């Protein structure tokens, strides 16, 4: 430790670059989440209108569409942690929710 009043110039410590052996999954950019949410919401909203009619589907279809889109977005964020199997499970869950 330098005495008081003395200035030392130490080079800044640079972070280690990411390597192929890194165990941390890649971080997904939130722009993809907006795209996933918008696409799933629109598709499921159209499905609700077609399935339950103009008045009921248009009037209340936003609620299940929002829930399905939120679930799809949450699964989209979790997919790097779970691997390729998560993408398949995500598609199956979304398809099952759209059929209900």
C-alpha cells in the first residue's frame, strides 16, 4: 500500500475472454422475447376469434392469448439453460395450449 498522497499507476485488470469451455449458457437478447411474444399473441388471438366466434373471441380472446404468449416468452428465456430438448418441449406446450 503506498503512503498517503502518493499516486500509483497500475494497469487495469481486464476480464478473461469467454472460452469454449465456459459452462455458462449464452444470454439471449430481449428483442427476441418481444418477437416471440408478439407472434404467439397474434396467432393465438386469431385462433380464439376463429374458434369462439367474433364477439367472444374478439372480446375475451386477448386474455388466453396473453397467458399463452407469456408462457412462450418465459420458455424462450429458459431454453439456453435446458438445451435443445427445451425448444422441442416449448413447441409442444405452445401447440397444446393453442388446441385447448
